[in-house]
C-alpha cells in the first residue's frame, strides 16, 4: 500500500508556478500592495492612471507614458509598514 501524504503539495508548488492573487480573494494585504495613482507625464504633460506594486519594496523602474509612449522612470519608496512613502517620476533621458 502506498504511503499516505496528509499534506499534498499545492498545484503551484507541484508545477513550480507563482501563486495567483485573485481580486476579492480574501487576501487583504495583497489588495493594499497594488495601488492606483494618477501621474503626469514629464514629456507631454498628460495625466494618466498607473498601478504601483508595493510588494517589491522600494525600487525604480521604467514605464512608458500611456499617451505619448515616452519612457518614464518611476522611483518608488515603501515605508517600514509597507505603505507608499513616496513616488517620484522623471524623464528617462
């Protein structure tokens, strides 16, 4: 008789997948980590909405303007309690 496994691995673990966080899935911390912010493009001056991900901690990344497609550098600073401390944007050139 094969050995019984009382704690089988989840499908994600079994196939080496990253976990998926569904909206409204009861993970309150996951909802707080993704925040929508209004920003203004430093190239064309148009305002647009973007989503910042606080789960990575303080970081910098490049995102294209949704209006003029120019590269914008985002500098994200996350506080000790996991909240957004500051968000700075500037031209990437």
